[in-house]
């Protein structure tokens, strides 16, 4: 498996990452600590307008969680 997508994110982190896809996401992000953890993983970044998803974060979100792959199988 590609090491680039091997993230063991918490449900809150997945929800925050999904919320960052849409414009004006700062209103729907579950918490600053969650966003800071995504920033540390380079899946999100802080801008003058609030948190935004990075290209790496979008890639991880599109690929999904390996834990979710087991549920879908």
C-alpha cells in the first residue's frame, strides 16, 4: 500500500477533513485541536480566511481510510 495514504485518522479528523472541502468550511469544522492535528499532518493549512484542505489532504480524503475499506469489503 502507498505509504502516502496510510493515515489512521480519528472519526473527528475525517469529519473535519470532509468539512474542509466546501467553501466557508470554518463554520463547520468540529474543533481547533482537530484542525491543528490535520495541519501537523499537512492535510490542512491555516489561511487568513480559516483552515483549508491541502492537495495532500484532498488525496487522502478521496482514497479513504484503510479501516473503512475493511468495512466496505
